[in-house]
C-alpha cells in the first residue's frame, strides 16, 4: 500500500498537530513503511493572518496534483482542511483514489474566536470537506460523538502518544521555576486567543503562574499579567524539566480536540487541572481516574470551576499522575492509525470490485 500524507501543518511549526504527524511518521518509518509527504515546504507560502508563525501554501492546487500524479498513491491521508488539504481532496475525487482525513482542530470555533462570526457558519464547510472521506480520524470518543451529531459519523479512533524516554518523572527540574513560591502552576501551549488562557491567568488561586509557549497573544498577555512568568517556547529536555518543576499543570482550553500537553505533563508526574470538556475529560475522566484504563486514585481533576479543579489536583500524588501518563505511546497510536488507513483502503478496493 502506497500512502501519501497531505498536510498544511508541518515543521517548523510547533503545535500538537505537527508533533502528532511527525511522531507518527517516525514510527511508520521505524516499522519499514514508506510515506510520501505533501507539505508547505514544497510551495511558496504566506503567513496566516493573525498568526505569522503558521505559513499557508499559496495556490497549491496544480503543484499538489503534479506531486500526486507522480507518486500515484493507493490512498491519501489528508490531515488538515487548509489549501493543501482541499487540493489533495480534489485530486483524490478526480482520480478515484480513496482518502482518509483527520479532525485535529476545531476550526469553526477557532475561526469564531478570531472573526466574531458564529461557529455555526463554518460547520457546513467542515461537513462538506469530510463527507467523501473513507474515515475521519479523531482522537477521542466524546469528539466522535459530537461530530456524529453534526452529520460526520464515519469516524475512527486515533489517539496520541508521548516520547516515553523524554517525558518521565525522573530528571532535572527547570531552574527558573524551582525558585518560585509554590504551588507552581504551569500551562504549556500556543499563546493564542482560542486557548482561553485568561481563565487560568485570572483564576483566584495562590502560588506562581508560569506559561510556556509562543504565539500571537504573548506580548499582550505579558503586559496585562506582569505577575505571570512567561518563559517562551521550550522543547526537548528543557520542556520536560518545566513539567517536572510544576506542582500542577493547568489546561484551560475549551476548544482542543485532545491536548497532547496534558499527557506529557502527566507522564512527568504533574497532576492536571482542566475543564470537563472534550480532550481532558477523555484522558482524566470526570473523576480524574482515567478513561481507557481505570486507576485506583485520581491523576488530576476536572471541574466547571478551574480554581476548584486546581485545588483538587494539588492533592494528587505525582506517582498517580505518572501512572496515567505512561499509558500513552506512539506505538499504540500508530497501530490505530494503520488500522484505519488499511481498513479504508480495503473497503475502497472491495467497492471497486463490486462496481466492476
């Protein structure tokens, strides 16, 4: 089976989508699979309005078609609903090549935050994009149910993983955080309006608040919250050391479909506090004891009051947090990915034979 990945999100972008795709490709290559890529690196790009670090391919339709005509994939996985994703979708439909897609990002909600236009105006675009897909890969069961309520019911599960050699409780703790008055409360991620960071930064809790990440709202938040410690973007061992130095990881997002940083924090032994929404509730469960594998004690807390979630998470032991985090691996996630792709390709072949 010859597979091509088409995505608008790729290196050097730093976000959960890129990290998930890159880790999955690494695992596929480790297993001996060859995967062709159609990414922004092959095109002239322009910065996305309001978010200069994300660059979108300019008019990629003909370039995408040339690349796919040359590689002749048996199936295409389209990861994003951007210019490259739409161009790859058009090629697949015109050539009769099956494709799968993924719903990584709540584009309607993100667009609503940035434009002030109701998210409901954007959902028909998503429905149209994913309708011909053989399978829409989603990271959580609750998001699959939500998509089904919107007419996107042909979903398959594709969870996420972590680098289990990097994100562990053992290791150094970030020196800039060790000296802060406790408890140390940490958020990691893109510093952007759709991440709902104000809910964390405004929370009436004691301790020191730390934000790791970069994004279009960084300078504005630095001015508005001078008491918060903004460390900028971190990666690798430095990022793992920041997780370890925190007493609680706070995830205020209401729009993420999973939250890769949640399982990274847990794996480093840091309890998590979040709202009871898609993503964190699919990892922690409503009682904090996990969903896919039940633990005897909570690894974190979810609550409609973020301050209450933080207070409860601070009572969790680091050992219990790490037990939940270590359950997530890229090996298992890649098994799910391959199963979805293979099933879609087999179904397409059977349909072709039946039509003949």
